[in-house]
C-alpha cells in the first residue's frame, strides 16, 4: 500500500494512472555522501595533489552544506508541498554557501565577447545565478519518464570527459558516480511495474551537481585550458551547449507563461517534452531519446567548432540554433504544421494500401 504522502498522485498533467513513489532522489544524496567518503583520499587516488583548489577535501566541504539543504527542502516538498518562494530561497542559500566555500571562481572569460577579468563580487553573483538557474532548469525538465535522467547522463558524461582530459580526477569521479546512479534510476523510472520518480529531492540534487560542474568548467585556469583543444574564449558557449535542453526549455516556458500573463512557476503542458508527446503522439521513452540525442548532437557540433572558431562567429551560430529550435516548436505547437503533413502522408499511405488491395 503506497502512502499518499510519499507518492505522486495522478493529475491533468500526469501520464501515470496510479500513485507512484516519488522519493527516488533520496538515493542520489545517499550515494553522493558515500562517494565523498570513498573517493576523498587524495593519496589513494592521486587526486590533483599539485592543485589544492581541486583537492577532494576542499570540494567536499563546499558541496555538503548546499547539498544537504536542498535534500531536506526537496524531501519536504515531495511529502508536503512547499511554496515556490521557499524553495527558491533554499536554492539561493545553498548556492551562496557553495560559492563562499569554493576556492575557485569565474574570474576570467578569456576574451568571450571582449570580456577578460571579472570583479570578484560579480563573479560570485554569476556563480550563484548559474547554480540557481541550473537547479530550476533540471526541476522543470523533469516532466516525463526518463528525460531528466537522460539529459543529465549526457551532461555529466561531457563534463566528466573534460575533467578526465585535464586530470581533475575528483571532479571526473563525481561525474562517473552520477552517471552510474542515474543509469540505475532509469532502470526503475522507465519500468512499467516498478516505476519510481526522482521527485524534487532528486531534481534539485541533480541540478546542484550539474551547476557545480558548470562553474568548475567555467573557472578552469590557463594551465587547464592549455590541455583542452577548444579555444578558451569559447568556454561559455560550450557550457551553454552542454546545458542547452534544460535551459532552452526553461527560458521558453517562462517567456510563454509571462506573455500569457500567467504565473511563470505555475505548472502546465507548455514544456517542449509535452509538445513533442502531444503533437507527435509518441511515448515518453521516444521523446526523452529524441531530446537526449538533440542535446548530444548540439554538444558535438559546438565543441568541434569551438576548436578553431572565433567566439563571435560561434555565438552567432549558437543563437541561430536557438532561434531554429524556437521556430520549430512554434510551428508544431501553434500551427500544427508538421502534424498536418504527417496526417496527410498517413492518409495517402492508407489510400495507396487500399488501392493495391483492390488491384490485387
């Protein structure tokens, strides 16, 4: 018997018909805490001994307070719904605690849009904003089975590969742990008989860790960047490409809701994953696969171009890509353009099939 307090109840936005456990995110926090204990020994793993900024102990001290706050707030929200402002306040506090304790900051953009050094206070504010934005983006994208986990696996894998390339073993190890726990979670999230959801507990922990990886990636020093093939000035654009699906969906949804004079935090079915499912009549798995592949392809494209392209050219291309995504979803959502073509082709195929039967 599933208690109502620990299960997501079906509503007008849901695809599940029965109460479904929504505390799967507890495992994310527990596994992370165990991982911190197991991989914290720099002597055993040879973790960046020459670079104290990335020592496991320094990162763990910075991570635990924020993670714990988000875990407690997310858990409470999954059991007893909290007001959006309460969750936002907890996210800001968690982000600020991490930025305050973390020894690394985004203090240089290496010529991106002509920007070099950044004021330390402004750099801290940017880092807090990134963390809060990523947490909310992951929370909003977690609307269908498998999507948040799929895109997170792709993003953690990308960050992990980058950190492995420049020998930041602790960050790489954490990315590896997150990929592992997400693959295990997908086993149940996509199950038809043993389904679980990550809930706000899971999505906020995921978003926090992805935000941490994004900040760590953006704050790489010249020595680290010299080991990577991409140009330093293109680092922010590559980061944007890694996070493109959650951020594109979040910005689009907020603009749509505000333009309709609705509360931007009030749930509806205006997300890109809902549009894909509703307009193309495909399953959650297929929609998650399509968006995951799209995220992966954008990462590959932008990363390859970031090796030699000027940042203004790459930024223009990235903006054009976002505009194409926007136009695509506008066409299929507002005009039903693609769906009409699909139905017309389907009718034509049926007519051809009937004609072939008659002729035979």
